[in-house]
C-alpha cells in the first residue's frame, strides 16, 4: 500500500483525482464514475446502506475478485 497526497487542483487534474479517499488498484480507480468531476473534494461512495465515506469491505473484496 502507498499513499499519494493530492493538494492542488493542478495535481488533481493531472492524476484524475475524483476526491478523497480514492482507492486505486494498480493505478486504476475501480469505483470511479466516468462523469464524476475531477478535483479536490470529499468523496462519497454508494454502499448498500446509502452514501458513505468509503466502500464496504465486501465491495472492496468484490472489486479485487473482478481483477
């Protein structure tokens, strides 16, 4: 695991950052929606219980299995 600080709008645009927290698998954001804006923002994830600040463990497992 590694962390990358995105602290400017220019960096957000350069890396396609869609908000914090963003979780990447081999550099790919499996939860990104194509029409989601790029920029510095808090991110919300759609979970079975509604919006949350992070995906559920089951959602993360499902994404990892689909790789």
